């Protein structure tokens, strides 16, 4: 691997920061002053010593092919400000001619060798062979518990419909949380999440009865799907199991080896603040297939997976069954040369057709990943839209999570009234833009 293959832009490095404070602190360390004994190997390992508040410099190393980080500082953030500063310095000026990995400092080489050994360790070494009969008995017991929970939930929905929706706002949220807890006891976390979301709808402003009816109907459809799963085609039955909360393992799905372009990455926090979910959207440059990689972090600690937008990684993606062909786990990966241009886009009509086709496979799918282009962002009386360059069709724009609209102004400024390429999620409420490319620049702009 050459240095040109792995060096990133400053924007890509800062996108890895777990929070704004780390971003600012890392930027302050992205200069020569605090660093000494910096270097890089042909395998993609970079290292350096950073002067801190203590008497001993912090030992910092980054494997840019992961990326993965190590630092002797006491910070629990991942990556820490020293790893960000080292990457910024490397991105700005490089560390000269890459050396042989054996010539790296002992502490950096030991960390890198340990990572490689752990990755090469056979999966069988982590535990003995599973008892197939015992596993089947456990699965049968869980299926029975879920079935009982589904029957109870159907009765709950029927009671709500019989009483009418008009009084749901006054009824409050407590009864929904109780029902969700019952679904957790039934080992159906997917149903519990949908019940909680259903309970929050009456407080979501105008139009809530219609939305509550829509979401209640989808929940009823999922219940009926579980109860009648024996008669469903296997792909649809796998989708039902996944939505209820029984996702298949990656070992059961298709394996696709490709060069994967990172299209977008963003975090969302659960309503109770206990879990951070990081969504990373990727596209195979050879297969053209989209992939969604999920990673999770506990309170106070961001998810470990951090891939800058625009990076290309060569890896095996193992797709999980029952996720509309989207959810994937990445195997061992290495950085590859970036394409140097924006991905090819489609029109708004084709985007809607793709989402419609995906709904046939998964009726509970909120959105489908689409690269639109060329499109022009235009304001309207009912909000922003992304219109085809010909002006014949447009999609309404919805901000990420329905929150800040700063990304819309970024998109409008990047466009300047002209066509751009935009990646985002196309769903029943509109199109959520996540990343954009200007025709005159191959560098992606993360919108947020």
C-alpha cells in the first residue's frame, strides 16, 4: 500500500471525532509542535509521540486500514484527541517514505501484531461447538413466548381501535410503556420498540391520529405475519423474524467481496439515552449493491466503528437475512484508492421505484438508500424539494431525524442553484439528504 492510497482529507479525519469537543481538541493537535518521532509503515500504520501535561509523551498509533486506534492517554473517547491530531498531521503533510513494518517502534509494532493475531484467530477457538438440539429447544421456547406476546399485543390494539383514537392523547404514555415491557418479557424487542414509538405519536403535533392509525396498522400486519409465518415464503418469513426481534446471523447470509465506498455515517440515540446507534451506508463499486453497517455504543462511549465519508475499503460484506438485503457485517478490511468522483445518480422517479420494490420485500422498511443526481435543491411553500435537473419531478426533503435544518442550507450553498449529486434515504415521508457532491469537486460533503 502506498501513502497516496491511504492519506485522507482533514474533513474525513474530523468526521471520526466522537463529539465537538474532541473535534476541536484534535484540530489543535494537528500541527508539528507537540509531535515527535512520527512515522508510517507500508502496511498503513502511523505513529507518533505527543507531548501532553505529563512528563512522558503519549504513545499514539493508528491503523488507517481499520481504522483502529491506540493511545497511552487516559481518555475513554475513541478516537481520542491525540489520534485525531496524529491523523490530521499525517493527512496534511504525510510522514515521508513508508518504512517496513518491522522498523516501526516496538510499542506500535506490538499493538499492530496483536490486532493481526486476534483477527486471524479461528472462530472455533472462541468456544466449543454448539449443541444443536439444545439450541433448537431454546429457539422453540422463545418462539412460544413471542407468540403469546403477539396474541396479547393484538388484543391491546383491538381494545384501542374499539375505544377510538380521540382519547389517546388524554390517556397518556404509561399504558404503552407497560405493554412494551410485556413485549420485552416475551423476548420480542422489535415489537417493544414499535409499541413505544406508537405511544409517543399522540404528542407529535397535528395529524397524529392518521399517523397513529398508519403505525398501528403496520404493527398489526407484523403480528399477523408472525402468527402466520409458517405459510410465508422464506425471505418474507426471515423479514418478519428480524422485525419482531430475531435477526439472523451474518453467517446465514450472502457474502459479497467488493470495494465499498462509504456514502454516509451518522449517529442516533435511543429515547432513554442508553444506546447510541451508528449507521454507516456503503455502496459496492463493483456490484453496485448498497449495504448498511450498524454499530452500537453504551452511554458516554461512542460506537467503535468510524469510517470517514468518501473512504473506499476492500472487504467482505456478510449480509444478514431478513433485512431487505441491506444489513451487513464487514469482515477484515483494507483501505483502497478512492474513486475520485461522485457515485452515479438516478432520477427522483427511479428512486421512488427502488423504494417501492424494496417495500415488496419488507413492508416495514422506513427508507431505501438512493444516490440522486443530477438534482437541484429548491425551496417551496411546503418546504425544500430536490428536483430533477429537467424540472419534471421532485421529492420533498426531510432533515435527519426531523431535527436541524442546517444540512439543507449546506446543500443549498453547495448547489448555488445548480445541479448536484446527493446520497440519502428515500422513504414514505420524503428524502433525507446525508451527503452531497458538487460537479466540480470529487470530495463529498457530509450534511448535518
